[in-house]
C-alpha cells in the first residue's frame, strides 16, 4: 500500500488546496489553511503529505504537534517549531513573541512552511504566537497549515488579520471511497453487501476502516458477502481500540461528559445530559463541539447526542469504577424520570444502577415489566420485575411483586417460577392470604411441580376460611389430571364436600362429576356456582376454567364460550402466559366441539405464542398437543396432523388424563390414514387410562364409539357392538343430548341392521344442538346412507343443511366431505349468489377480518381471534369498505351472507 494511500482516499480536493498553498509559497505567496474533522479522518496524513511536498520543492518545513499533556505549558508548540534553542517566554528581543522576528527574517531567504497538528490542544501562548504570525504574513513567504480534531480556531476572532484563512472540513468517506479502500487493502473488488457493511461498520472513518480491512485481509479473508460477519466483528474490535485512543487524549471534563452521553444521550437533550458529568465542566462553551469532534458521538440533527456505535458506548463505560458507573446510571434514571422519559427507557437505566430507594423506581420498573409482557418479551419483563424487588418494599407489596415476577418467569425459567410460587405459598401471615391463593392458582396453571404441590399442602394447616377452601379446591383440581394412587400428599388434604359452598370448590366438584358422568343437572348448577365468587377466591382462574370445561360436557357450549372469553381477558390483563395458553387451548377444544375448526386454529396458534409447546408442563403438554392434532385434522391438513402425532411423548407423566387426550387424537389420525388396527389400539389405550382414573363420561372424548368404528373395520363386530352400546348407555346416564346423539351416531356406523334408523335418530337428537361437530358428522353419515340406498330425495335436504353449516369453513375436512356428497347428488355444495369481483382485491388479512365482521363478530373479538390490535382491525375494515364500495357493517354482513361457501376462510 502506498505510504499515504488509504487515508487520502476521497481527499483529492483537500490535496489540491494544500498543493496550491505549497506552490504559492514557492512563489513567495503566504497562505493559512486549516484542516479539521473527526479523529481518524486524515488530518495528520494531509499535513504530512503537504510537508513532504514542500520539502521535495526545497522549502523549509517546521513541524509541531500539540498534546494534552503540554496544553498548559507555555510556548510548547513554538518550542517544537523553532527548536530547543528558541528564547523562553518573555525573554529575548521579541519579548512575549519569542523567535517570531527571526522566523520572518530567515523566511525571506528560504520560504517556510509551518505545520501544526492537533490545534485543539495548543497552549494559549503558542496560539497567541501563531495569531501574531498570521497578522504579519502579508508580504512574507510563510505558510501556516494547521490540523485539528473538531473546529480549528486559529484566526483571532478580535483581530482576524488581513490574510483570509482557508478552512477545509473533512467529511466521512463515501461509498465510492469505501469501495476503493476495500479493493486497495484486500486486493480484490468487494461484493456489494460486503462493501455496504464496511461503510456502515466503519462509519466512514478512514483510520478505522483501514485497520479493520488490514486485519481482515491478514486473516486470509476475501471481500465476499458471506464474510460480512467476520468483517463486523473485526471492525467492532478496531472501533473499541480507536475509542480508547481518543479517550486518552481528552480532558477529564470531556471524558465525564462523554460517559454521561453513553448512559443516556439517546434519551435526553445534551443540555440535560451534561449536568450529570462529574467533574462538571467549568465552562460548557464548546463542550458539545469537542465531543462531536472526537467522532465518538452522533446526532440525528436535534439536541440529543448519542454514542456513534455500541462499541463506543461499551468502551467509554467499561473503564469506569463499578460504583461510579452504578451511581451515574442511578442519577441518569432520576433525571430521565423528571424529564418524562418512558418507563422502558428509565428501567434500562435502573437495571444498571443500585437501589435508589424512591417509590417512583418501583412504579417505573413495574410499568416497564408490564410493557415488556405485552410485547411478549418475557426476558426483559423478568429483568425489570426482579430489579424492582431490589428496592425497599413492605412485605405485602413484595409478595405481590414476586407473584407478578413468577408469572413472567414461567415461559423462560419455569423451575425458578415454581420455586418463587412455593416461597409465596409458605409466606406466613393473614395479610398474605390473597397472594398465597393466587400463587397456587398461577403455579398450577403451569402444571405445578412437586415443589409447588408440597408448598400448597404445607400452607393448609395455617389457612382458614375462604383461603383454606380455595387451596383445597386447587389441590384436588390438580389431582384430577394425575394418576398416582400412592401419593402420600393425598392423605394430608381434606376431601372435597359433596355440596360445596365455596365457588372454587364448586368449580372443581363440577369438573370431577362431569368427568365421571354423574348428575348432569347438579353438575351444571355447580359449574355456574363457580362464577358467583367474590374477592380473592372468586378471582382464581383454574376453578372457573374447570367449570367451563364441565359446561362443555353438559352441552352448554355457548355459555362455556362466553365464560372462557372473559377468563382469557383476565389472564391477559394479569400477564399470566401459562394460564392464557391453557385457556386458549381449552377454547380451541371447545371450538372443535362447536364445529368451528377455523376458530380453533386461531386459538391454538395464539396458545403457542403465549407459551411455546416446549415450555408446557408435562401435565398439560399432551393435552395441548392433542388439540393441535385435532385442529389440523379437522382443518383438512392431514400431513401436519400426522407430523404432530409422530412427535415423541412429552413425558412419563403423560399417563394421566392429558395422555388419554393425546392417544385419542393419534387414534383419529390413524383412522384418517386408513389404519384401523393402530387406531383401535390407540383408542382402547386412551380408554384404559380414563377408566383407571374413573372418568367414564363419553362426553369427554368418545373413545368407545371411535374404537368401535376401528374394530368394525377389522371385522371385530362383536367388540364394536359392545363398545357402541356401552357408550350409548353411559351417554344416556349422563343425559347430555350431544353425548347421546354422538353415541347413536357411533352405533349407526357399526350397525349390522337398522343402520339408517340409528343415523336418523342421531340426527334427530343432535338437531337440538346443531352447532356441533357431532351434528355435521351425523348429517354426513345419514346422507351417505340415503344415497347408498338410492333415496336421493331424502338425501337432498340433508346435503343442503350440511352445506349451510360448513360454508364458513370451506377448507375443513367436513366441508370437503359435504362437497363430495353434493357432487354425488348433482348440485352445488352451497347455495350462493356469487361473490363480487372486488372481493378478490382484498388482501388475505382484509378478507379474514371482513369475513369475521360480516359474521357478526365485534372488533375486540376479531382482534383476539386474529391476535392483532383493535386498531389493526379498524384499519383493515376501512380498507375493505373502500375496496368493496360499501358504507359499513350492515352491507358487509349482507355481502358475506350471500357469499357463504366461497373463499372466506379465516383460518
């Protein structure tokens, strides 16, 4: 590389100006030129280049470079220029301007060039000397070239002199210069993305860019796009080293101000930031210019000043003593709070500070934690809430904050969350009753490890009244999904009363009776009683979720859906991701029962966002996976259902009720794949698990009728009949029409005689609850039987009714079967007057939103279903109205009703 090749790239104009000054000096014409720019921009190289050019032309060159260490030493730069024999300040015939007259005299014989580098550190006496020289330059063959980091203040503002000063301000390197540097140092032209990365990482600083490219090339790399990560890493290291060199040349007050900028310059105006500097600058004038001149700061054009790169911020702060750095962050947080900065920004400052002991700090950190949870950033939420616990708090507030922190820890650190929940459960004192029940509720919503279960039992002896009732209810609710008769904890907890007065116990009792298929009317009443609670007990989520699931089995699907929606809103408001995921999964299960796989698909997707499958507790993970499999199957995505069904078993503890759900879902996949033997084994295994738990209600999962179907396909008719009649008997004992109708449907599928009569009975019973997957299944079977028997007239109204029911989910498996029946019948799959051409102009998101709005859903409901904000829903609907040329919701509802059966899927 040429000695001054890279630093002078892009400096052609400056070289021309300096060359003219040297040429003029050769012709006895004086000149004054200043070269300024950020550190590393090539000022020194340009001065060296000009000096070398002057020497080549036989001119005398005198050099000086100011330094921070000599900035207070009188005539330090003059001594460098004139040599150690120059007269001392105040001595000799020149008085206060030593050597000046002698310099001007000798220059008449040999024109002289003076170069002064780092003018910003020039001592005051040398600066006064240079200004006096400049005033005497007219007619003298002397040129002065001065370089500075930052503004070059060479001319005397009070007496500028007769000779104008030429000022050169060096800009960052542009794209063309960066590309040339890459080719020069690396020996090859850089690819486009590589060159762009070099320009961005080096920020146009020639010194940083040169050193980074040199190290890159020395490592044997070529300037290829694939090598951008290596270039970024090398440039970051070079930037850090460059920062250290610049810092060493700054005065203490500038370093202190730069540290304050590194901490909060991005948040506050520089006029506020500089007040944090310790020591405070005696004079603020020029401080901002000094910092900007270092090249370590950047501005967006406003009053704020921020570090130019993350590496700069890190290097500026890392050399501070830890206690001073923490104190700076604390003072910055307080200043930002007074200035009205956002909670999240102030919290970032508090995370690096020690306890500040002020109430506002806890408020800010809690607000930042809530904001992070809304954004799904659980790591940031945990950091903010954990930091809030370091502040002084009374015991009750500390317990509540710990509860919020434990809930936030569930997705990323579930074991830590369990330990924190257990600690709260063991906190003594009546004032912690609400916190203890809430901790148990949230812990068990995640699944509740042994640590939590033991802590819950430990808390019972000291609990009284509604707290004791709630803890007992939560314990037995957790046990409903388990299969461990040897658990010693079972003998330490009181049994649930048969007629509980406690709302929490009513919800759990309802779910237990529903699972066993005992007394439908009493179960329904108990389930509704779970929502009558007040205070802490009434706020528990799990007992009310249990009540909702009981209402699903009693056939009260719409009521259960409304209750689940309300519970989900509570869980989201309280930032309880595990509870929200469990509620969404239960709602997905419910929507499958309602024959709405499109809505169920949205539920399971939202559940995955709230709590990824890998973070589910083994107690609930099989159930969540089972619902995902069934959603995929009912939505017509058999490949995805097969892939999910092939996933490894979540854990050994899946042998409980959740494991039965998973076996059942896998059994349905096997049926769809045409593997009746595998299906029978899976479904019977699911049944054995439920029977061991004494959960006989076929409304939970109709494993018997589906196992009967598989057995029938295998020729095991006697077993199929036994299973079918057993399910019908249990369904009648339970009394829910949906369960009875499904059992009749199951028997109709395997009946040797009277098949059509059975199917007609199933349709008759299920017609009372038409919005169910059982009813559409019965219609399909009966229509098929009627067509097989040649009774097209009897099949026609069945197919028409089926087409109407599945029109809202044209991509589902049921809709595909309905279309096949319509084809056999020789009529369209769903009546419609067609869809307008403008419908195709809608985006997929607008079409899904408009479809839901047209079906009567409100904006908030649509936002929950599609996992977007209500504002997004409003914007999509406005766009849809404009494209469809309609005025509002009434016209949209009419339009969607006419299009049922077309591509209006919201899945």
